[in-house]
C-alpha cells in the first residue's frame, strides 16, 4: 500500500515543493499503517480491510500536500522513486506480492509530467510486472487518463462529494485485489472522457444537482450482472491538461461489450445534462442581503466563498467577502480561515486582548482583494490543531498552524499560518467561536463544508468572489485542455 496525492491547480503561481508534502503528510514504512489505523479515510479503509482479511501489509510511502500549483520536478521524482524503491526487495520481504493498492488523487500535475498519476501507475506496473493486481483509489475530482486506465487493473473512484465514502473505497480496493488473486477475474475496462468541464459546486452529489442524477444512473448499472465497478469522476477543472474533464470508467468481468455499453450510457447521461453544470455563486453584497433575511436564532447562515478555496489550490487569503462584511456592518459574523502567517505573528506579539493595527490577508494576489486594514482586537491565540467531528475524515487531525482570532466591527476572522479548507465546524470551536451563536458564518470551501455545516445552518449561500477556484471557467486562460470542450466552446459534439 502507498500513494502520492495532490490536486494541482495549474493556474496557481504557488509551486508545490517537497517541503509542502512534508508539512502535510510524508509517511514511510510502518508510519503509513499507523496513520491509517482507526481513521475514516482511504488509508483507514485499506488498513482495516487488509487486517480483517488476514493479509500482510507492505507499506511503502504515502505523501500528500495541500492543493496548490504545479508539483516541482524534484518533489515528484523524489516521492515516486521512494515509493518504487519500497516495492522491491528487501522491503517486500521473502514472499511475492499478492497485489498493490495505491491511494492517489488523479489530478496531480508535475513539472515535465502533466499526467503524474498515469506515469506513476505505469512505473509501478513496470516494477511489479503484468501479473500482480494493481488497484488505485482516485479522488472524485480525478482527471482520468487513458494511461491510468491501461496501467492499473482497476480504478476505484469516490462516489460522493462531499467525500464521505473514502473509507469504503479503500476497503473496496483491497477486496478487489484479493478477489483478483483468489479466482479468475479478467477485468474488461472502458473509459469515456466527456468533453465537459464542470465547476466544483456543480459536481455536488447531494441536493437537486445534475451530478446526483448521474450517480444514481451509475449506481443502477453497477448492480447489473458481470459489473465489477463503475466510477464517475467529476474532474478537476483547474488543471489545464488534456485529460481534464468529467469521465466514466467501467470494469466488467471479461465482458468488453458490456463495459463499452455501460460507459457509453453513463457518459450520455452526463452529456444530456451539460447545461445544468453551468453554475454561478451570488455576488458578495447580494449574498449578504439574503443572509441577513434568512438568519435565525441559533441557526447561522453559511456563506461559502467558493472561488478562494484552499482545497482547490486557491491562496485562501482573498479578502473580498471579509471587506464587504465589515463595510456593511454585519455584526455577529465569523469568517474562517484566512492564511496570513505575518498577521498571526503580529497577534502573538501583542497577546490576547491586544490590538493589531495592520492589514489582514490579501498577500498573494491583488485581484482577490487588498489587505483589510483595521484595529484588530486579538480574541484568542491557539495552536490551530483540532480533531474533525463531522462526516468527512471523522477522527482525523487538522492542523492550521499557529492561529489567531481577530475581531473588528463585530466581525471575527480566524487567521492561521497554513492554507486549509474550512470543512468542519470544529475549526471555529477550537478557536473559541460557537458557530450556533453567530448570525453569519463565512467559509472558504466549494462543497466539502456542506457535510458538517448544513445540519447547523439556517441556509447555505454560495458566493462568487475573485479567485482561482471560481465557477466562471470561461474566464480562465486555458492552453492545454483538449478542444472543443464545453463550456469553453459552444459547438461541441459528443456521441458516446
């Protein structure tokens, strides 16, 4: 078991270095198993399923970095080589490998290797040979390439967004490997890459969304005799690569005709709904107007800043929404989070109760808002570490780095050292903010926040600010995606 995971926003100027992986997750050998044990994520599913089956785990390397810009050549080659080395003796021990399960993302782009996972799977296959089962678990936002599909025996994708089934997909991958070893199973696979780029909010699988309809169709087909797996990937539209876009991957037990037919049918279901994938959030002031009308005692309105989502590679220090909340005099509001290490250091310097007279945020890109100047009162200082309690990554640890809660004009803002997506209300609670006691909660997230925030919210409103993860895909300077593709081009033909 092992893996390398990164969601690469090629429009971001912030390159992802080896240090970025070390800052989030860089695990070698037994540390991979220890990280997975008891966790409700992919690694946890792999470890638990293997343990239950009595399989001996050979942990290689698992590395993950916060979504951001292109992975440097040095980082990719270092991580790839470490993983490949540990697939060889003496690390694998005296017994032959029964199979390999990798936890990947599917939208990693490295310098000189725009299909990083395809290249990694190809190289793993070269090491283990053609007869050892190789199964990869992919994120829902994977840009699935033909190289990925031909290098692995099976590709198992998350089926939910927010991703609340990652543990189960890890279990499934192990089960498939063991099945491939126990009885004759000859996967026949079909991949369809639909010429459609879908903004992240439109990929949500909950609520009345086109993606929910697609996933229901796929689930019905998955129950047909002879079907091994069906994975629908929404794709990551902020990776400007030829494989970008929504895809369908079907595997059957040796029936190529069935695999092709089902892949075509699910792909057609996607294409028929393409117009519904066009979505836009509200302008900030309109969102604030609606929020003030909808708020209820003990039930805040959640404003989602979808365009400055660190979980999609954005900087996470955009200030447009914060500035408007202050300008509008919206008291009882809290925003999480803004990545600004310099301001955290300044807050620590004056201590709780002190005042920091400086601009917050706006350090990375002037287009996403200037630093917000105010006399910021320091309400709290923490280490930024907490345990996730919501449905995503339950029991897992989140580390914001040193964190300060600053307040001005009745608006509190959680400022931290690291770029982190706000997907769990514990982020606010750990900083001393009771979410239920606020009228408005603003979070930098596209969809993941919904899993834990919707149950406590009076309403959820998506807000479109300037940023690298916005819904207006036509405005992005694409150079490498295959053309024509919807919605960048209106004259697009697709016959599944």
